């Protein structure tokens, strides 16, 4: 049931005995069943890979005094629920802002499954002025049973509290989410928590029946105003469709203090018999 999860230990388990932050270092991971997306138990939901790529960026020595202000992930194909590795490097150093890139490799097939770029901004005080808290809290949300047509995995790993909408209710949706740990044995960072959730915008605002249509995102772009506070992230999501194969899912992401980020995803919208 969505919202009443056993909360698995993590999405990934490190395969390295004692990995440490370094430029161009490769870390290997075992993808646990909780990473599986709604379409298949063999392919990951986009949230865990996004968070894992962000982790690689955050662990760069050059990122020690910065934070991710914009994150873009390109999904080059299905990310398997299997062994993967991640590497990251700085491609544009600078005194004020830096650009980092990361790659996630399918260790079995020997291919790059996803890439990401993140602009790193300095941790300096700003003018403030962000919107205030939402008119509701997660305590106002309710748990919904997982739709029978959707695979468990990620959906069962997340705790969900729906304010409006639902996976089987076409239209926009507002939902509070709490992900488990990203990597077994270590705390999840605020940016990783956010990115583990925002890829769910297309599901939270599903406009089509998943039994008949696939709506898989090819990319994810997130502008992060500030890092979320607390264990829960709220998505206010909407999907826009036209008469072709392209859709757009957008969301505003909040914590209990107010707005933290805005996201957008380009969707491949096709009948279920066609795959990416």
C-alpha cells in the first residue's frame, strides 16, 4: 500500500569497501529491488539514479563548499536493477560557480545509462523572499493503495501522503513523499532526497491509464532555490499532453517551510506496446 511502507534500508548498496570523495573516482553499487520503477521490476525508476548522480557530484572535493542550484539528468535508456557504477568530475571550475558532470554506467551491458550535469553555487546568504508555507501539511494527506497495474519497488519504498489526486486519478496531484536512505549505511543529503522525489511528477499527475499508455521521461531538469529541510518533500505536479508523442510534466517542490525547487520532464508518450 502506498503510504504505509515497510521502508527498505536503502535504494543501493555500495560494492566498494571504503570509497572516498575524489575527482574522477568510480564507485560501484548494487541496485536493490526498491529502485524498480512502475513499468517493470527490471528497470529503475528515475528518482534513485538522479539522486545517485547528485551524490557523485556532491562528493567531489571541489563541491565541498557549494550546493547544487541546477541539475539536469539525461536518461539514455533503461537503468537496470543490477550492478551500476558512477563517476563525476568538474568540467568548468570557477571561483563563484562550477559545472560538474556525472555518468551512471550499466555494469552488465557496459554502457552509459544516464548522465547528469549540475551547476554548483556558493553557500552564501541571500535576500530571502521565498513563498511561505503551503496551506496544508503532510498530516492533511492520506495514503492510497498502489494501483494494481503499477509495479511495487520504488512505489512501495516511498511513504506517500496525498493531498489531492492520485496515481489512478487523471489530472494534477499534490503529494508529500518521504524516501528511504539512498545508499545503505549513510544518511541521505537534502539534495539527494529532493531528486529521489521530483522524478515522480509524471506519476503524481498521471494523465493516462498506465495499463494502456507509457509516459516515460527522457530527462529531468530541476532548479533548486534552496535545499529542503526535513525528511518530507511535497510535489505539486501537472502533466500537459498534446496530440503527439511529447508530453511535459512539471512540479513545484516544497518542504514545510515553503518552495524549494521547480522541475520539468520531457515525456515519451506511446502505447504500451512501444518501448523507448
